[in-house]
C-alpha cells in the first residue's frame, strides 16, 4: 500500500463506503438489523455513489441483485 499518495487513501475510503453499503443491503431483510433497504437503494442511485466509483450504477445493481438471488436459492 502506498501511504504517501493521498489519492490512495480516498480510493480506500470510497471502496470501504461502498462495501459497507453492500453488506448493509444484503442484511436489510434481517429484522434484527433494523436496516432501511430503501435508504441504501437511494445511496446506490445517488450522485454521491457515482462520485465514489467509476462502476456503472445499473451494472453494479444488476450484479448485486444477481448475487443476492444466488445466495437465497
């Protein structure tokens, strides 16, 4: 890890934010977790999400939903 490059820290933070949102989204159906699934969906559809990553939003959501389907089957 290159700690001298400040961009690296920003990239790591952006990745951590997105990964936490993915984890929360996957756990949103668990009533014990008290997670608002719609709020997470709003994040994935937000301008902030597009600022954090260059991944196409629709492609990302379709991949995530496919992974959730394969987990529940």
